[in-house]
C-alpha cells in the first residue's frame, strides 16, 4: 500500500517530526509513504498530480493553506481522499489540526499567573494560517485580561529570524516582562539575543515557545512551551489514510495542546 505526503520545508523541526511519525507508523502497518516537499503553497497542485501519477491511495498535506486553496486541492485529488494538517476548521476539507486558540490562551494565562503584564508577541509568518491563529489567540486572551501586546514582531519560523526579531523586541525603551513566541525554533533565537544583550531568562524576561519539539528541553534554559503532540498527530493521520471516512460532511479533528512548564519562565 502506498500513501502520499506533501510537506512544507523539512528543514523545520515540526514538519520533520511529523514526517518521522508518519513514516514509522506507516511502516508498522506495511505501507510506504512517498514524500514531496514544496517550497511554496502554489507548488501543491503539481506535487499532488505527481503523487497521483504514482498511484497513491490517500494523501496527507502538511502545508499551510488558505481555505480556497485546500478546497481546490481536495477537488483535484478526488476520488483519492486527502487529509490536511495545516488549515482552518472553516475549510471544507478533512482535517486534523492542533487547537491554536487554546495553545495561545495557555501561554497568556501562564504568564499572567506569574504576574507579567508587559507581554511582547513574536508571531510566525503572515502567510501561515496557524501563525495567524496563534497571534489572534494571544491578542484575544490579552484583551480578556484588559491588556494589549507590549510589542508585536513577525518572523519566518527559523531560529535566525527569532534572533533578529528578538533584538528588535529588546531594543525598545522598556524591556517587556515576557515574550510569547510562535514556535520553539524562534524562541531559541530569542534566547540567544537575550544572552547577547545580557538580559537574564527568566530573571528579567520570561520566554514561552510553541511546539515542544524534541530538542526544546535541552535549550538553555530548558524551554517552557506549548506542546503539540506531533507523534500522535502523525500516527492518527496514518490510521485515517489507511481507512478514510468519506461521508457527506468533512472529517475534522481538533487535537488539544498542553502547557509544558520548564525553566524559561518565572
Ligand atoms: C507548525 C509549527 O508549529 C511551526 O514551528 C512551523 O514548523 C510550521 O509548522 C511550519 O509550517 S505545526 C503545523 C502542523 C501547524
């Protein structure tokens, strides 16, 4: 049995950990996985056609896609079933996604419970549906507490961008109490910028990541973050791909996330 997987940049930790989980669960089930990596969402259609030509029986798509793009891809693949991992629940497609709003809320609540009020936000790229959902969730949770973000910056998920934007967020007249970062790789760069500026984490600034990728417990200090269970997501995706439910309505699952408290917050 052969499955297809279209993924965003595998140099990023989260997508590579999802692929790892998909590959091993599929192997356990005696299935092989053909992988196509795309640099731009516009390349998805060509990737899909190439995988269909190799007779995959079902497809998994981990590329951030706006609703019309996901729906068009689903139509193009029909009758081959497709499951999407990085779309909004408003897209009329089968999807298995993490609850971004809940994750954003957990991060804000954690910082508020520690007494922090001047909270800066480092978002992911504007083009990513998940990045936008996390940013909106942070802003909503802050607004519920009667607060506004102390500053907002936007990176591209890489540690390099976290480093660069971290320096920007630290260069204002007053230091923020804390920075909520949209992923762990950018949080790594932020902590490097803090170290260069002589700003203590968590003594002067608390840092919260998002993902809990495999290395995050080994950052210095070990990173407090929002855990997305990538292995579970990959495994459940394979279960669905091997026995897809094709009904009148879309199959949509939203996975909860959890706060993992380590030593970058105090
Ligand atoms: C999302 C990660 O949280 C982020 O760190 C980055 O790697 C991004 O993927 C790449 O697209 S996880 C995704 C399933 C929403």
